[in-house]
């Protein structure tokens, strides 16, 4: 269990997994769900290692070394494929042929140990045909096979897939909690607090982000929300929407996640005045003013409506139109 003890935060999720391992009651399929970059894949990888290691995840044996290097023959990781001829551009979807290839592994005996572990990440990138192909594997899994699905948007999975998995949620960490964890990892206190405030409660993001770039992005998005909430410079909306939409879906999603996080904090401050548990505690006063300007109810409506719209971005929506709709709604326009 040493590997699992190294996970930062997510105490409940780690304890649930450790208890299942100790009691040898691991479900045939698990769904790890929560925001991107929050630690789901890290726990999935270490759980896979613990399942495959003859010593329960010692971190020292040949099995553990192969898992860490991504070369274990009984560990398969299914994700989006590179587009033909590209070295960096990935397909938006996991397609049915990939799931059929995964299903073919289910019937093959493990090569090194007693189990196979199959991980689908991100599972919410599976198109409907791929999800339907996965159902047979979920319905009749051999005991030697364990599946782990990782999803930032579990609601995009069909109910029949979700219902056949043990669901384990991952929530963003509070800023102060995340800062303590970073300090424990040897990061300077001031830097840890800055990383925690800018990372949206996500451990992976906190460890990897460019602080200055993230701070600048948050500041520009907050200024945009403040300006449009006061209905100022609305004639700049087309140009601002272009910038918000970015050049690809990942940029738009990054902007959406950060803007919606700011609005969530604004709604909470406006409704309760309580800064405890805020993601962006360091700019609480400005967020309170933003919430008061929009109103707690409107903030909540914006978050709810655009959370749902965000989930549909994998279906080739027009990025600029989505961005324009969002900014117009912040300025008092209709919700989608």
C-alpha cells in the first residue's frame, strides 16, 4: 500500500480503494470521475500497479518497474489516437475499434500474473458506438479482468455504462488544504499558496502550472467577466469571443473551466459571504463584488447552463458561437 499512501489529497477515495484491496473485494469495473487534472489517473495507475504486483504495490519489484514505465503486458491504457500524419493532434473520440481491441484482451489469459487491468482515459471521449461495444465486457467480465474508467464528465456516459461500474468521485481540494500538501512536498509556502489558488483545487495542475502565465490568464478572464457583468464595452464582444474561443477545443475548455470556477466562487460569496472552501480565496473581495453585480441566482444559473453546454463541446460545436453565447449571457443575455 506504500504507493497509495503517496497520493496527495483525496483521502476518502484512497481509503475506499485501500479497503477494497485489503478485503480482496475489488469491483470488476470502477468509474473515477471528477475535474481534469485532479488526480484520477494517478490513483488509477497506482491501483493498477497494486493489483498486478505480487506484493500489493511494493514499488520495488520488476512488476512495479514495468508498470511505472508503461510496459507491463497485463496493463493496457486506452485513450484517443493521434490523427493520421500528426505528431501532436489527437482525435476527439475513442472509437469502437479501440474498444473491440480492448474486448479481445479480456479473453486472453494474463501473461505475467493473475490479472489484467484495462484503463480507459478519458472514458467520456468514447462515442456512442464505442460505449455500446463496451457494455458486453461490463456485463460478462472474467474475474481476472479489472476495468477502470476515468471521466471528467461522467454524465456523457450512457446510464447502462455508469450503472455497471462502482463510482468513485474526486472533488477539488480546498485552497488551504492543497497549499499544505504542496508545502509538505517541499514547495516554498508563498509559492505553494500561489499554485493552490491558481490550480482550481487540482493537484496535478498545481504541480505543473506556469504560475505567472496562469495568474495572467485568471486576471484577464476576471476582468472580462467584470466588464461584461457591468455591460461595458459590449461592442468588443466578437473580438473577445474570438480570444475566449482560442485556436482549439482544449483552449476553450481551459477558459471555460477557469471562468466557471470564478463564477462558482462569486455565487457562493454573494449568497453566504463565507470564504471558507473557495477555490480562489486570494481574490475573494473582487469575486464578491462580481457576485453582487450579477446576483447569486444569476451566477448559479450561468454555471449550471454552461456546465451542460461545456459537456457538449466534444460534438464539434462552433467554438466562437459558444464563446459569444457565454459572454452575452454574462452581460444579461439569454441562457442557452
